[in-house]
């Protein structure tokens, strides 16, 4: 009879403590399949020969279950035998760092096997740390006003001009965008090609309608020019923006572009003031630019809103001629776009009826 010997898988359990390591061996049964033909005694031998010698002197093993590599072993075979899956071999290799080449293991090498707890994690990818979620930076609420660079202002004293327009090409009566103009510098400021200037006109001083006291001078913004050429006594410029009709003798000041995004902020409590006039000196409805008699010295800031209101006086008893003030009634709203020391420029954002010069404003009620 022919007899075929199945491989013997020898497991070694090593336990380490302070006194050293002790090793226990357990040999799995050798399964012998007997066929009809006998073979001579002595020709039969196990497929794998195991050394009963202890571990090499000086080799320190960690506590755990070990398998000694036999002739013909591969990590693929060992994984399939002990874990019922050959695909576990990369994890087996990872946990045995002394194996340099996973495709070439030597007989006699000891391979540490997984414990039951470690076996549960075989093949499972390590959990990646969750990325830190950073809350998006919230932009504060704002009002977008694209014509912000055309908004004028009132100032106690007129600004010092850097230059003035003394001629327009082809002597046009009204200057508009893309026209060439000739500029005469004023003062000591040096002009350079590429410099931009705001074109403005100063109007008659505005006065308080009750006291006749001068409030300030209105600065009427007309457009923007860019210097193209500089001559010894004058400069040539092009009109790059035209908000209103530009004329000869209009003034130039350095251009300072303003952001059209007006960040909305809370208003100072208890503020009361009045509307001086509309920028175009016309009726004041929604979308009208107006000037108020309070400025940054009074706590007024860009982005703050105020109510336009009226408050009526009424007689309780006509015979006694005793009058009282009724509750204030809001009928409009303004948003501050620009501030000076004692005045501010605002946009009427709401109006249930037309406002007149002298209309009163106050902090919005909540």
C-alpha cells in the first residue's frame, strides 16, 4: 500500500516574564491516508522535519503563538492554513517585521501568529482620523451700493484741490467719459502718468434754515480722470468715469476708491438729528442721497441706519390750550454711506412719503 503523509504544522507558544521565556510545543496530528498498496517500512517520513532544539541563544521572543517555517512554506500557505484565507499574508508579514522579503522565507524562521483579538482586525483598514471641520467664516451682513464713488459730502471748509480742468479737447461744452481734458496743477503736488483723480465741484455753503448758521460746503462728485501725459506746465488726462456733466474749472483731488459693500452695524442709542438737504436738491424719496447734520463726532458711522420720523403736537383741551406731543411715527429709513466730522451722507432706503429738508431722524426703535 502507498501511504501519503500530510504536512505537520508545529505550533510553539512562548511566554515571557522577568525570569526569561519558556516554550511549549504542540504537534498537530499527522493525518495519514492509507491506500491499497503497502510501502516498505522505513521509507515513510514526515513531509516537514521539526527541530526540537530550543531557540537560538540571545534571540528574544515576544509573548505569543509562533510557527516554525518548514521547507516549501510560503506566507500564502500559512495564512490559508491558520486563517482560512491566503489573502491575510500581507498582515502576517506586517506583524513580523524581521521578514525582509515576504516571498522568501527560510526554514527555521519563527513567525508570530495573531491572537484571537488581533485576528478580528486582520484585513480591516485603519480608521482614518476625521478631518477637522472648520466652520466657514460668516461674512457680516452688508448693503451693496455700486455708485458709492459718486457720493458727495458736506465739509466745513472746502478741500484743497490738486488741480483744475482748464480746457477740453475740441472745446466741448460738457465733458463726458473718454474725453481728453487739460489739467493745470495747483500747489506742489507732482503728477505722474497713471495717477487718478476725482473730479468735483464745490457748491454754495448750506445754511441752517432756522438759525442761518453755515453748516458747510457741499462737495459735488462728478467723475474720475486718469493722467496720460505730463508737460512742464500742464497735464493731459482722460475721463475714465463720468457720474455727472464735467465742466471747465472743475477741481481735482486724489482719487480714493471706496468699497460698494457697506457693512451693516448697530446704531448708537439716543441719537437725534435732521436732514439738511438732498444731494441733488430735489424731493427725498427712496434711493435718494441726503445729508444729515450729525457726523462721526456724534457717533455716526458708515453702515448705521436711522429712522425718519415725525411727531405731532395736539391739544388735549382746546379751551385750556394745553398741548402734548404724540408718539413719534417712523415713515422712512436711511443708511449712512459716508461720514465727516459734523455731517454724514446717507441713502434713503425706505420712504412711505416724501421727506423735506429739516425732517427729523432718530435711532431705530427695536
